[in-house]
């Protein structure tokens, strides 16, 4: 089962709002945070949103019959529109838990991981006709690849260039690069394997961010959340790498400066030593919390 990162902290912050709550879990995934929230807080309505149709089917089954729960398939970048369309006047709180779910990582057909040999896909929304990892790996020029590796994989320019050129070179003799293990093998030829983390990890991160326009969605999603929030409402965002966290940090700081409310976490909240030890997947989780001005 999926372990909900920092769930006790998330509940602690929502408890500051002492009344029946209308909350949105904008990245409901396997519904583990949702389950914890339903158990721990006075909930009037919990809206569960996800971009992944597989997650939506799973959530429908898991929460069938719970009339506090409303499930919406959609992109959180447009969450304010979905909320308005559902006839909800405003939200007391919004939770974001960015990144890939356990289900997605371990579904061999989804292509998020190179521990299984699978097609290069990586779309959160498989029912969309949008860009796939295959398109990025096979159709981008080496300098476009270099750019996304630098920007989204956080590689130094010269390493990004070496990986990008190696991918382009492999295409010229292999024809297409079709699977996650083929890609991981090509990357291993450039980056040697040091420590516990496979060298292809950040290459996969970069491609995933490109495929799903993740950083743009995070920016738009945070703005949409602020618009949908009732006065005094709370936004909580859990990030797993520095690119995500930087966006959240800057947004919250900017909002505070503009007088929209205040940060409840001047310093980022991380899992306890015990939580990180017991659940290595949430080791890198970072929570930031913002409260909207009470009467504005
Ligand atoms: C780390 S998982 C969330 C796990 C969830 N908190 C739980 O307890 O099971 C992140 C989820 O966000 C979803 N997601 C990613 N980008 C999204 C977007 N732009 N809009 C809506 N959902 C998105 C993914 O499909 C994935 O299911």
C-alpha cells in the first residue's frame, strides 16, 4: 500500500481550522492521504482529484458509498474551474502531494521506472493524446534533450550534453529507442554507477517533467488553489525534489509579500528520522503550508 508522506503533519495544520471542512486533495492518487484525512478530521466534503484515469477508477471503488467524497478527473492546474463547476463555493483547504504514485511506478506498462522493461510512456493521463516519453527520447534534437536534462534533471551543462549526444548517437545506430531499460543502458554508458541511486534516475525525472509539463502545472495549480480558497483557508504542498520545492517556496513567499496571507512554515517540514527510516520512499518529502488572509 501507498504510505502517505507527512500525513500527521498535514492533519495537524488542517486542525487549525476548527469546523467541518471542505477540502480538496488535488493529487489523490491511491487515496492514502484521503483515507487518513477522513479518519482524523471533521469533513463536510473531501474532493479527490487526479489526472490519471487509473487512479480515478481505483478511488471510485475505494470510496464508494462515502457521501463525503466527491471524485473529479482533471488537471489541478484548472482546479478552480472544476470546483466552480461542481457548485462548491470555496475551499477550506487544498493538499498537493506532487510526483509519481506507487501504483504508477510499479505498473510495468506506464514507463515511469527502469526496474521493469517497459514502453517509454510516462504520461500521468494515458487517455490523453499528448506527448509521451518515447516522443521526447526519439524525436527531440540532441540540443533539446540537453536543455531538458539541464533544466529538469539538474545536470551540469557538459554532462547534459554528453548524455544528450549519447542518446542521439544510439538512435542513429539502433533506429528507435523503445524501452525504459534501453534508455537506462544508454545513460549508464555516460554516467558511472556511484552510490545507491541509479544514474538514469534524474534522466527519467527530466523526461517525466517534460512529458507532463509538471512545473507549469505546479505554478498554475498553486495559483488556482489560492483563487478557490475561502478566507483563512490553508494550502499544503508536499514536494519530492528541489525543482518542485523551489516553486512552492517562491510562490508562498511572493504571496506573503503581496499580502494574500502568511506562511505557516517559515522552515520546510520534513519527515522525522523514524518516518524516513521506516518509509524510504518519503525520505525526500518536504511540506510547506500557506494560510490565506482571514478577511480579504
Ligand atoms: C505522489 S502521488 C499522490 C499519492 C496520494 N497522496 C496518496 O496518498 O495516495 C501524485 C499523484 O498526482 C497525480 N498528478 C500529477 N500531476 C497532476 C496534475 N497536474 N493534476 C492532477 N493530478 C496530478 C498523479 O497522477 C499521482 O497520482
